[in-house]
């Protein structure tokens, strides 16, 4: 058992050393740098804003993957009802999501890690299109 633990520890140290060397030598990937920048920017947000932003991003990704005809580019969690955040969980029963030139009703519940940087669970329901005459009063902007 000790040998196994030592091998895992040695592997972890080698990976960390390789990552540090890549950063020093400039061979760190652009994707890794971008992820680090995004995480640092997210950490500057208020924790509740961080949770909402991370969950909104997950919502757009989930809808885009589940509904191939949709290309979500905006999500307003509080469009029709206020969100409720308890700990690291947000409930957005009155959200709206935009794809192309159409807004749709949406509701979601999302749980993040304590720091709000990663999503643990995400469930949503997608509703009907929202008439254009309702957009202004619900913070929904044209593309």
C-alpha cells in the first residue's frame, strides 16, 4: 500500500513539475493560459454572481448540445422571476435563453463547487418562445 501511495505521489510531483516547466519555457498551451485567466476573472466576482455566471454558461452549453438546431448566445437567469441562491445552489425558475433572434422561456437548477468555479449538477426545462413585445420589460435584448 505504501509503495502505491509513493508512486502516485511521485507521478503527481512529475506532472506538477512538467506543468511548471512548460509555463516557464513558454510551451504552456494557450488553452491552459486562457482557462487560468478566466478562473482568475471569475474569482474577482462576488460569489453569488460567480455561481450565476458559471451556471448560465453551463445552461447555454447544455441547451446547445441537447437542441442541435439552437445556438444559445445569451441567458438571463432573472428575466421573469428572481433567482434564489442557497449556498452553492441557484434556482432560476424564470430564466430566458436566446438563440438567434428568438428568446425562450427556461428554468434551471444548478449546483457548483463551493468556490463557484465548477458545476456539480445542472437540470433545466426549456419552454416556448417569448413574444417580442415582452422583451423590454424582462431585460431581453435583440441580437
